[in-house]
């Protein structure tokens, strides 16, 4: 069984109720159902969310050790967390794929959201397509049916 870690950063546990005009009205449970439904045979979707930067970094270390590909929505950590960036770089340097995703398009929002410290080391970046950002990422890493 191949495992894909789908890691979500701060405040994404509030999807469905947090700014539905920006993030939509579906929650992480709906995202899990969506991704599981399109995952290729033999692919396990391991979807997680945390508001804790250290826990997110630990999960990236886990991905390196287990050789799992990662779909990462770093949320607010996108713009300033060098610790997260360094942990994400370990994933790609280990030969695993790491796709940075965003539900909204950060470049169409406030200026402080225009910078990502993660994008430069990610395998790819997909943003602005709602939950389809995640499905496109799953396809990009070759784990979708």
C-alpha cells in the first residue's frame, strides 16, 4: 500500500465555516471523501490537520522516513516558516514528491500572502482551485485513478 500524506496547516480545521466566500463551504471530512474516491488502487490517503508548526514539521520528517509523497497546504505557515520550509526540503531531497496546495489563490489576496517560503523547494505548486487544488496535486504525483 502506498501512502500519501495530505497535510494541512493552521485554521484549516475550520474549513466549512471559516470564510466560505474564500475557502468554500466543505470541511476536511468532505476533502477526505473526495481524495479517497479518486485515489488509485493501493493508495491510502492519510489526511491530517494541525495548528501546531512543530507537529507539521514532525509529519514531514515522518514522510521522509517512510518515503511518502506529500500534498501540503501550509496555510499561514506558507509565508514565514523557515523551519517548515527546511522540513519540506528534506522530503524533496529524499526523492519524494511534495506538492504545495492552496484552496484560494494567494496572489489574488493581501500582499503578505504573495510570498511562499515553501514554493522554491516544492515539486510543484497548485493554487486557486478550491478542493480541486488537492485533486490536481494527487494526479500530479501519480496517485489518482
